[in-house]
C-alpha cells in the first residue's frame, strides 16, 4: 500500500513478537502475529510499513530480538520511522491462553 507523500514520515513499523519459548515454531508464530497486526492496521488505513520490509531490515542487519535500544534507534533512523511497535507474547498451551505485551517506541 503506497502512502501519499505527506504521510511518508508518519509510518509505523511492527517488528516480530518474541515468544515465551525459543523455538522455530515460537519464532514463526511471533512473525505471524505481527504480520496479522500489520494487515489489520493497513485495512484500517493507518500508515504502517509492510511487514516484510521491516523483517528484511532486521535480517540484513543481523539485529536480534528482543531489540536493544541502540538497534531500535538505528532502525527508526534508517527507515525514517515515527514509531516502532515490538514486544512479546506468551502462549500457555495447557490453559489455551494467549497474552501480549506490546511496546510503542516513538521518539517524539
């Protein structure tokens, strides 16, 4: 989704969520949850960066998750972001509960 020129600076990136387990399945689920959030926000016509672009930046620059403050500042600067949403999710398979902790980092 292309944004009008006057909205290019107010874009938000959603990073993959970090799960309560460090497995390939947990990483996949964290990425999927973030991608679904991006799609939902895009449907609401909010200025959100496509998920693959922010994920590709993390991979290309070898930025581990959870993201550290220095890497977060660099991400915001390099991609001209107004805000970055990142965080964690907890999946309790025994009780079938899913919880989120989302952080919105906006320099202003």
